[in-house]
């Protein structure tokens, strides 16, 4: 009862006579008289195991990477399980130097007696070893509690917690490898007996104007280090009504002062995890981006509404049960790319002005200034579990080069879309660079950016040589005509059939 109270699982615990903690029994337990039917339904089936001949290991997944969760089977044998249960408690909840070795319980099953096949599976000795037969006889002579655990840990760290006489005493046995753990779990537990993997939930983090331009990499890095995965990015420009619907009226004008950045994050308990991060008093965790300039979805329901609002086309991740239930799409191609729109290639008045040649002369009497807009394709090809893609560092450097961000989103381009872009830019290497990975699609505005973006990159590489190799994966037009065609193909917000400007 004390442990229940410490974990806040009981709502009404009070001290009774002599200081003994008591509680309303109906809140915790419900007793019923045992009968034959209850015994058959709830007791006799407790030690049932799958038929070994029906277990197909290729149907199960096994994690071999140390940065991913792994399953381990811990078996407590003998009539006295005191030492083993104490170990099980330590593995799950004890704080200390071995925090990285803690697992959570997926399932457990008590077997009053082990069959020869089960004893052979649990024996720490190989068949043919003289000790194998002896260990099997010992295991078959007593009961066993088989526990399936899952957690972030390597097997050596967990093995350090085992008693010093393991496995000689056979009182505590552990699956030695992920492969053996998978086999043992498949032979002792039915699939419905295993607690399923935690649901990967979604949440939205909104970075207000000017809060993210020079801190994007640091912000995303902090989010990913907390276990959240970036599955969507969108540049958002708010009007007054849209801003006040997101924040208090007195703060809404801040969102109208420039483009905000909406990040869609996926992870276990994502909504609470993000809010916990934002509520930390130490704003230095966001480096130069103050916490007050970042807001997150306040509840799961609000998070789903925010995802639908900012990412109606879908997310760059594999579809989960949550996404299926909430009718949130998983992208396999870019839904905004349009060949028809590119062919007509009509631009809004604002885009026409930004893409047209200005008559303003340079102060030194040099060449004319060209206020242009261009389009970048930046593949975010980081492997799962890795740190923030280095491409985001280049984005920060580009935004620090007087480039104004007009629009942007994270999407996936299918084979046909990659082929079309390759033909538009007359570059066959584009498909090798993008390769159907999540891609950051950006529209940037600056003087001569459509014709001089390569020079901007060279200046960045001069200060940051470490980014040169990564920068080679960026796809961008070489001239203003290609930039116009690519913008018309990828951005509907910069195109309009009502305008009479057509690109030849």
C-alpha cells in the first residue's frame, strides 16, 4: 500500500489505528469466491504457453542497436523467490548509478513446473555440456517466474545487477543475447499477454518570429535529445485573427511580426514531455531562444487540432495507430507539387514584384540590384536515433546571410516528382541527393539570390568548412527562370491564376 501511495495510484489513503495505513477495499481490490469456472478462466490458463511448433521467429522483430529499446527475459527459479523479486524491483524502479540499466515490465508468468523443453531453453549451458543435463534436472524440480522486460540498456549493464553466484545457482537466469531473448519471449508468452509498445503521440511546438532564425539547430537538438522525433516543419505567417486564436489577445501581435515555425514532434507521451521541457525555469536550455518565445500544444486534443491545422497534407513518418484513428495522413509524396500549375506558372502580384528586376542602382555605381526569390531542396537524411541533421546548420547560416524566408515545409518527393525537378533544373544528380527521404522545401528572398546562391554557400563554407560536404546535398536553381519554374511547381501560395504574368 505504501508503494501504491508513493506512486499516487490510490486516491484515498489515510492512517487508521496505530498509524497503520488503510484504504477503502473497494477502491483497490474486489474479492469473489472461487469456483470451477473461474479456476478454468483465470487460474489454469495462467501458465499456458504457446505451442513451440507454431512459433515462427521471423515474424518477430529484434532490436540489435544499443540506442534502441531491447527485450530481455529474466527468469526467477526455485521455491524462494525473495532475492529474485528484489532484483526485479531494482531493475524497474530503483534510482542510482545503474539508471541506464532499468527496464519496464512487459509481461510475467509463473509456471508451477517446467517441461524438459522449457528447462533446456532456460539452461545457461549449451547442449552437450556436462552441466546442461544437471541444470535441466534442477530447473524441472521447481517452479519458475518468467519476466519479459523492455528498456534502453545493453545486456552487460543489466548483468552487473545479477547476484554473484549467477548462473551457477540457477536462481536467477537472464537471456544472454537479444536473439535468445526474442526466442524465449516467443516460447513463453502469447502475443496478447505482452504489454504493447507505448503509443507514439504527436504534438506541435510553435517557435515565434525571430526566436528561431539563429537557434533552429539547438532547439531541434534539445527536442530530439528528450526523445522527440521531428516529423513535420512548416513556416507559418499569421494574420491577426489567426494569431489571437493561438495565444492571448495581448500576445497575438507578436505572431504577426514575422514568420513563425511550426514543428510537429512524435514520441512517447509527447504532449506532456514537451510541456515539461517548456515549463523548466532554466531558459538557458534553449540557448539564445528564450522559453517565452516557444509554445506547445496544451493537451492531447489541442495537439491533434494543431497538427490538422498546420500540417493538413500529412507528416513525414510511418503511419501509427494514433494517426490512423485521428485521420492524420502519412506522406509518401508531396501533395502540393503541381505540373499543371507550373505550366501555367502564374504568379501573385507580390511574387512578381519579388522576382522582377529592380531599377535600384548600387551606391558604388555597380550593377543593378536584383530582388529575387529562389527555392531550395534540402534532404534531411539523418538516420533514426541520430542527432539533428547537419543540413539544419546550413539553413541557419543561410538565414543569417540576409535571406528572407518566404515559405517552407517538410515533405517527401516521390520518384515522379524527383524526375520532374531533375528535368526542370537539367540536373540528373538530383534524384541521388533526395532519394525519397524527408526533404525541407524552402523559398528564400534576397538580392540576386537566384543567380548567386552558389556564392552564398561558398562564403558559408569559408567560415564553416565542416558544412561543405553536407552542403553538396542541397538542390537549388542556377538562374532566375529555373527558380520561377520550381517555385510555381512547389508552392501554391506563391502562384495564382488571377495574375497575368507568365514565365516563358
